C-alpha cells in the first residue's frame, strides 16, 4: 500500500520551476562575482582540488 500512496503524492508535485536567470538580484550577484574573480583570481586551494579530482 505504501507504493500506491507514494505514487499519489508524486503526482501532485509541480514540474515547473521559475527561471531566475534574468532576475536583477542574481544578475547583480553574478557581475560582482565575475569582477572579484577577474581582480583576485581563483583561489589556489580550490584549483589544486579541482585538478586532483579531474586527473
């Protein structure tokens, strides 16, 4: 019976998620982040971890 109950609750879940890509708040945050990375560069500690996981 639990499987039937789960299927009923799953059908009520919305499949639509609002797109916040053009929201002014997130655009402002993204621009600040880009400027920070251009000025200071990416942290070396994170670059080392990234290269280790990719290799």
